[in-house]
């Protein structure tokens, strides 16, 4: 055993200087790409490329050549712009190296695990205007502007919760909570969600502000009501929180909905085999 350990040490010590220098160079480029990603790409693709208003950056097709090409030339017909005039060829390669690195089994992101306790604090965070409880209730706590999540999430997998509730909730709006635009006689245009209606009044949640404002409108003052077929959920929710907190949130929702505490890891919510599309 001692001989084997000694052999490993000797191998490391005798590693060619060129290989050691290359390894350090690659790490430096990945780190530089990570900083570029944080400032320019995270807002659409989410932290570590988990997805947000733009697709998750996962899958075998995301080779260095493919990513270099897409960053440089963009993707016509999508929100992905061309960056060849904004970034140098070196910076584009650094971004591609970073995107490849987050898919590796030894990526620091792969070791993250979420737990219910911190996730509960995220859900009910009073200091955050975008905190979930300002619109949703869970286990009898929170607001009733949006769907009650307790029953909605029962039996859902961590991956389903992560994708449908955290990453892209705006893409699958419950018909009962579709946004509408109301025009009043005073010329005001209000966007939000209708609540209770009577013969004379309409209770309305104005979602243009957070937390949403509750309004009572006289039906006689309403000129028109137009469905917008959009969700009141923000499209950039996932970019507002670190990945650790997102995993904590999923762990809390999964545990509460099914009645058994669980921890949630990166592999539980990210499909590394996906094509990168959502």
C-alpha cells in the first residue's frame, strides 16, 4: 500500500511542466468565462446555465465548437443575439469553456444540495418583494393571489417543481389566474388578476407592483376588460436567487407537499441528458 501511495506522489511530482501549465491555463480561462457568464448570460440562462427565460445549457450537443458558434453568431428567430462584436474571440472561447465545465461531474455546482429549512425562509422572506408568499399560499400560510401550491405540488418530482414552478412558471399559467388588462373611465390601464366579482364591484389584484395591490373597482367605472393570456409570474425569477437557494426552495416545496423531508441535489433537478431546450 505504501508503495502505491509513493508511486502516485512520484507521478504527480514528475508530471511534465507543460501539462501543469496547461491545466492552470484552462482553469484561468474557465474562471474568466464564469465572470463573463455572470455579467452577460445569467440574466437569461440562469446561474450555472440551469435555465430561466432562455433554455438550460445542458446536453451533449453543446460542444466547444457549437457554443463558440452560437455565442458569436447568435440564433436567428430567438432572443439569442450575436456577440462577435461585443466579445473578442478569446472571450467567446472562455465562455464556451465555462459552459462545458458546468456540465462535468466534478463541477462545484454538482455538489450543491438544498434542504427544507433554508427553503422555507426563502419562500416566506419578508424582505423580498418577489418572495413566493406574497402571491402563493403553502401549508396554510401566505397569500391567495396565485394558486395554492400545497395541493398543486403533491406527487411532483423535484425536477418538475424546479422547472415548472421555479425556472419557467410563466410558461404554464393556470387559466384561473391569467392576467387581464382593465381600462377605466378615468383613463387608467390596470394589469393584474381578477378575484371576486359582485353585481356592483370587482376585486382586483394589481400585479404591476410587488407585493400586488388589492383594489376594489366599481363595475360602472370599468370600460373594458381584456384577457392577456399571460402569467403574472415574473419570467426572470430564477435569476433573482442563487442556485443554492433555488435548490433549498425545491426541497421545502417537495418536503411540504409530500409530508416527508428530503434534500435536493443538482442532479435531481437538472437533466444532463437534455438537448438544452425547454
